[in-house]
C-alpha cells in the first residue's frame, strides 16, 4: 500500500516536471521552478496531499532534479542523433 502511495506521488511530481519543462525548458534553479509551479496553480496547501511534500519549495527541489535529469537525457539523445547523422553524411539543422 505504501509503495503505491509513493509511486502515485512520484507520477504526479513527474507530471509537474513535464509541465515546468513545457513552460520554461531547462530550469536554472529550484527557486525558478517554485515560481513556475505556483504560476501553474499549485499551492502550499496542495503539496502534502497531492505530492507528499511539505510545501512548494520541497516539491520544487524534486521537480528541479527531475527536469535536470530529463534535460541531460534529451541532450544525450540529440548528441547521438547528431553524431549518427554526421557519420552517415547527412546534415540536420
């Protein structure tokens, strides 16, 4: 039961990370993420029930980490595509 509860929170946090990245791309700091989260309509009072975090700032730290991991992953994928296309003699822009 507890694992379901935790994974449910993580799915919601990942969804917020996707929303943040959609709005601003790769974030600069957890404070920037906190501002974006609030602009998306989430409030401090929502954090404990919806995300299992005590406040927006705790949530923003997790969202920031997820965004950075996703951005790093995206860069690796783009680099692999770019390397592949150049080796094959194709140019992409």
